[in-house]
C-alpha cells in the first residue's frame, strides 16, 4: 500500500505516487498547511522514514539477537529467546507502563505501537493525535489508516508537537541535516533525506 497514491486518489489527482506541483499544492490545501518549508521538510522526512509512504505500523518481529540489540534495557537472553518472533508479546512487554500505556496484560503496547510514517508511539501520543483531529479517545488506531489524509496529518502533528516546524527555515542542506537529526537522533539515512528534500523543494518551487 502506498499512502501518497491513495491520497492522490482521494484528492482527485493522477495517482502516480510522484510529488509534483499539483500534488504538493492540493495536499497543502487539504492539510491546512500554509508554510511551504514546513510541508517540504515534513514530507521529506516522512518519505524516508516510511519507505516512500508504505510503512504504516511498527514491525516488531524481532529475533532474540535483535531484541538484545534494540531493546537491551528490557531483555535478558533467556527472555529474548522466549519472546523472539512474537511481535504482540514484544510490544506489550517493551511498551508496558510508559507513554501512557497500561501493564503488559492491558495490551496497550501492541494497540498503541508505532503508527504512520513518523511512527507515533504510545497511548499518550496516539490518543493525543486522535483528539487533535477530532476523534474519540477510544478510537481503534488501526481504523485511522482507512483515511490516507491521517497518514500525513500525523507527520504534521509530530513536527508541531516536537517543535520541528520551527526548525524548517531554509532549503539548505544544513537545515535538512538539523531537521533530520531531530527526527532520527543522528545522521542515519541522511543522503536519502537530503534527496527527498530536494524533490520536495523542487515540487514547491523553492529550488
């Protein structure tokens, strides 16, 4: 599934998955975004993080080695061996009792695992987004994916909630690097993030 293609269909555009001027203009209008720089930087980061608008929910299908590497704070070798390749069990364990989630038995870890391109994670963050767009707090997160607009609204929400929108001040490579580091915590995938940003800047007539 490609959420950009689905959004283009919803907006009555040519559903080719290409970010051109017409798509950029229509999306900005529909999303209520007036700042081209914010939209460009946000879309570039979402494009990279989501594998070009394809990934929707966090994949927690880790083997024991992966658990010990990524979630070493929450795992011993014995527990990792027991939980490997059990995504729901893993989510309920590593996300229990934090980010607004209940304990392991509540199932909140799995229900509120990462969602959308920038991976909103945890009950506090996901419910906050749902209320932000006018949905009840008890909405099933999976149903949000029925509307491709939510995929991109979530990216904007993450940017604004974390103050990243204020960092989007230019089309310079240095600005892209600063935004990328805020999103990712480092320079992982920086070359692709820079490339995606250039596509966006061109589509918006900024470069």
